[in-house]
């Protein structure tokens, strides 16, 4: 009965009293443990999706429960992270996501706030999809080629996961965009990901200064 309706992002340190036992970096707030809870139902069509919770930032020690099952624990308050919650969901009734955050003071060199202080979203992806936070961009010859006419090599590396029982043949496209204009585009044709597996796709392109 003591739950409060809030909107994310949210910082529960802001509603705490100032305390002499706190410290300057925490704004003399004591942080501590906070709980968040969300109830919802899912449409039958969601069974065809892989479902992620995407955290842009949660301070600090974050434990995620779905329908009473612990599905993730994240220790660092400043990095984004994602959680695949598909297997813990109920597609025929109510679902409850409960999130516990703990900000043990002292914990930072500056005011961090406490709780889910950045955006949190739920995302529905097809069963064949890019693996979350597994897309990398590398520029291996940037230092030597920056002023060269040949251009800078850009390697786009992405993991693609196929959670179906059949192999998938895909077209993978990478675009470099500047000021809403595409300045380079390359693709992999007929890229195959076997059933119930993950494959890494690499696309190479060059950019001229």
C-alpha cells in the first residue's frame, strides 16, 4: 500500500532528507535501497518476439526480477545494459517486473543520484535479430590514413542471433550517416545464420575526409 506512482527516469535520493551522516558527493543524502515495480499483460503476438529490458543507467547495484525469478544483476551505475526477459514472461496472464537498486554511500566522487535515473524501455525484436550491445565500429588505420586520399577504413562488426529452428539467409546493411545524409553504404548479401545459433557479420568500408 505504500508504493508511489512515479515516472522514469527517477532519483529517490532527491526525496530523502539531508543527513550529517551523509557526505558531500552524495549531496548529504543517504541513498540506500529502492524498489520499482511494473505490472502488465502481453498480447499473444508477443510470443513471436525476443523481449528485452534496455537500461540506459541505473544506480547502483541493480537486481532485476520477472514474475519472482531473478534474471539479472548489474553492478556498475554508469553503463547501459540489456536483459533478455523472454523466458520469464507469462503470455497468458499478468506479469510483474520488480527492480531493486542499492546505492551504498559513499559510492561515487560526485552526485550520482539513486535508482533508475536514466531511461528504461521494453523492446520486442523478431527471433532473428542483432545481439544487444554487440555492435562494434573499428577504425584500424585512422592514425595513418586520416589525411590520405585513400580514406579511413571502417569495420562494422555485428553479432546476429537466430533463435528459430531453421537457418536464415539475410542481407546485412551498414550505413554511415552524417547530417541526415548517407555518405557510405555497404552490405553483405546472402549472410547465413544457422538455426539456434549466433554469427558475426563484418562489413568493411572506407571514408574519405
